[in-house]
C-alpha cells in the first residue's frame, strides 16, 4: 500500500535503468503471478506480508516491514528534479502498468520516460502547482494516477500520502498539513461530502480539486 518506500522506488528503479511494474496489492496472488511472468520481472520489492503471499519465483526479493498507519509526507528539495538518468533514452520504457482488465485479461501498457514527462508538463499547464501548494493523493501508487507524485516534485512541493482511502482521513490530513490540492475519484468525493464527521472548515485550505477514473454526477460536481 502507499508508503514512503513506494515513492523511493518510483525514482530508484528508473535511475537503475530498470522498468517499474506496479502490482495492485488488492489483486489475487495468481493475478500477481500472471503479471510478473508476462513482464519477465526479475526483482520483486514489497511489504513482507504481501510478499509472503506471492509464490512467483524471481531472481531477487527486497522486503520491508509494513509501514505505520500514519500518513507520509514526501517532498523534493529543488524544482525541476525530473530527468532521465543513467544514459536512458526518453523513448525507452519506464513503466509497464496493468490495464483495468474489464474486457479480458489485463494487458501491460508501455509508458516511456517521454510519456511520463509529457504527462507532467501537460498537467502543470492545466493545473499549475504554486510555491505553497501541498497535494493530497489517496490513490494507490500502483495506479497510473501515481504520476501526480512527479507533478508535485517537479515543482519541489510536498505530497501527502494516505495509506488507503477512508472518507474521514482526507479531511483530517487537509487540516493537519494545510493541503491546498486534492486528487480524488468521484466516489471518494461523494463519501467525503456525505460523511457526518467532515466539516466545511476541515477543507478550508483546499483551492483545487482534480478528479478522474469515472464520470462525476452533476450534483456532486
């Protein structure tokens, strides 16, 4: 699930000249096996409890203990930190990310370094990140929405990670970290707005809200 180690791997794996294949922690171990075999994965990194359920042979396993349930605040030191390193060409694949599998077996979509950098540039053009912005994203980092990490870090601004979504958590994190930007799915927005323990003043610092993953009902919007 979401943790600081995951963000470190976002940078470390491409820096090492490797390809990142994010695994959805909610899937069945047999689905993990299919993805690992299809992608010819050789190194598997993850939380020990999840790795214990994964019986797919790989060359190397890097395990770390489950992160504490508290949220993680992850920042970058200087603007413009995103660059292709280790001699890689921008046209080389950076991520192999699973599709939703709604029409059959999930496929692995190839995202190049150029794809990810272009997504960052496009997002910053449409939704600029200011010098005082703080982004909260409860989306799992195995989802393509995780590229928002790069969006904030390219402007040297912090992100607040929620380990897994619950409707009260975002309101508390917004208040505690003075979050200015939220990235949520429409169902998350509905749960947040409808929860009796979420007050308007909890969200007072929010200036921008990005939503995706499904259409949004007009009343919710």
